[in-house]
C-alpha cells in the first residue's frame, strides 16, 4: 500500500475538477479525497496498491481535466489506516 499527495495547479477550480476526479476514482481501488485550496490549487490524497494509484493518476492526466492542469506536484506520504472510499472535502 502506498499513498500520494498531488497538488494540481492551473484552472482547476470552478470547472468541476473535484467532481470529475471523484468520478474517475470510482473506477479504481483507491481511497482518499480531493479538495480546493484557498490559493486556487487543488489537493488530492490517495492510497492503494501502487499500480492502482499510478493508473488512477494517469487516468486523471488522460481525461478532459488535462486541459485545466498547468502543473502537478506528486509527493509520497504515509498511508492512513482505515481510510475508505473517495470523497470531496470542503
């Protein structure tokens, strides 16, 4: 099990970014969340098997969201015990 924090920069707020990420997550065995940051970026944290995380992040990159992403920073983080599902956080 691995976990990743991803910070997306670009025109990622006000375009349905979080909802789309949540929909994409339904196709993968990942747990975590996505939220808007006050500075206009979007933060995602996800955990699961390495291949599922890689495929999930690639699916985001391959989706229509690609047009809104100017930059993304991926950071390894520690998995959280008991995290289930994928949700949008305020």
